[in-house]
C-alpha cells in the first residue's frame, strides 16, 4: 500500500457514540439531537486516537449520511478537528455508493490509494471498497465484525488503539507512544 495521506471516518457509532440520539435521528427530530448532544460520548480511548491523529500529517475527513448541521454540532461538541466534511445533502447517491468517498478524496487532493476509510456499518465498508480504498471496520458500531469482514473490510478492529496499530503498520506516527 502507498503512503497514507488521509483518513475518512464515518461519524455515528464509529468516531462518536451517538446511540443516545438515534431515536431523534430516526424521527428527524434534529432540534432534540442538538439539545441532547451532551449525551454523546467518545468510545473507549477515542481521545487517544484523536491526539495521535492531531500529531500526524494526515488529512482527517468525515463522510456521513447524517445532515451537515447535525454532524458539525457533534464534531464541535467533541472538539474534533477535520478538514473535509461530506454530509447527507452534499452528495447523491449516498453511502453505500462510493460517490461521497470520491467527492471527499477529490477535496482532500490525494489519490484513493493514499486514503484509508474507517466505519462501523456495512454501507461504510461497501462505499470504501467500491471506491478502491483500504477499509477498516470497527466492531463497536452498527454491524458485527463478521458482517464487516463479509462486506470486504480489509481488517476489523475492536478498539480505537487498534486503529493506531494499523496506522503505525503503514508508517503513520511511528514515534507516537500510546499511554493507557
């Protein structure tokens, strides 16, 4: 694999535990989502992963099937820095189609071979693989790890720190020490 220059994350249940907002999202009650964003949390060691990424030279992007205002609210609440956000209304068709991944990669300015995608849902993995990028599935989200593997995930991880290990295997942030 080429040198990694960018990462595309899914938002809900990958980067942030937003299960507390699911009932509102499913009903399109966005005002309730914004009022209850304080009930969303980082997954275990999420802050360590974000710190690691902040010290890297990677472009961090988010591709989500959620609306932009919702995504920006969640990302701002958790102080997550990113360069590009492709949200629900920004691109059609949406994941699992690769179109939002292509849009994001174009805005990143990196070839697909230099980008990794990380997601918790079969739709994420399908979009990444159909776009031709390396796909990391996370077992703590919507789809079980076995389903993510069947969908084509190159690897399935069980913790945020395992994402760091995968990135280190590609030569990203090799001097970073994880302190748990």
